[in-house]
């Protein structure tokens, strides 16, 4: 019984630490969002609307599967947990590829670079900071998936899954604010 009590105490402390980290990181995301509007005002960079919508859909869909994964382990369904976690990882990777390896070169080919304009600098800083968080989230998910395949989590003990889900949803929420600010709001910068 002491082992369960100790696990619950550690989980409560870890949960508090995670939420404090997310709160502090939210200020940086918020600062980047404010920076976008202060520096660009009613203008936005010229970006591929279709690609922006596609990568956003991938990330939101990944959040759905992350939720499903967490629900499956909470109900003791190891197979469903691993399947949904794997789908989350793949969708997150596709999002990252879409932004970093498709959108960035596409934007650069149209003259949008970090030194071409303020819009370029804002775009790459915002998407780069978010991409860094996606990479760390993917690493987190990959570690959880490796442990899951070894049967490390159970219905009663799955704090790392919960932590990965909270972090992944945080990344998605940040993008929900970045996407319209970069792709939809304002007129295209000239």
C-alpha cells in the first residue's frame, strides 16, 4: 500500500511541475504572438493557405489520437493505447515535415527569409519555436511508445502517458493561435 501512496504523491508533484512549466512556456508563446501583431500589424506573410490548413488539420487530428491513446490506457486497453499513440506520432511527424521541409523552403523560394523582411523573421521565429516544441513532443511520445511496447504502463500507473498527452495538447493549442495569426489574419505583406 505504501508503494501506491508513494506513486500517487510523486504523480501529484510531477503534475504540478508540468503545469508550471506549461504556464511559463505559455508566456513565451504569448510573447511571440504579441510580437507578430506589434511588428506586422494588419499585414501577414504570403504563405500557402492550402499547406497551412493541411498541417493544422494533421496536428489537430494527432491531438484526437493522443486523447484516444490516453483513454485506452486508462481503461487498460494496451493494444488500442499503442495503436493510437503510434498514429499520434506519425501525424506529428507529418506536421513537422509539412512545416519545416515543405513550407519553409516554399516560403524561401518566394523570397520570404529571415533577413528579407520583418514578416519573414516573425514567421520563421514563430514556426521555428513551435517546431522545436513539436520535436521535443515527438521525442517524448517516442519514449512513451517504447516503454508501452515493453508493457511499462497499466490502467493504474500511466503518469508518463498523461504528461505526454498534456504536453502534446499544449503544443496543439499554441498552434491554434499561431495558425490564424500567420496564415489568416491581415492582408499579405507587400
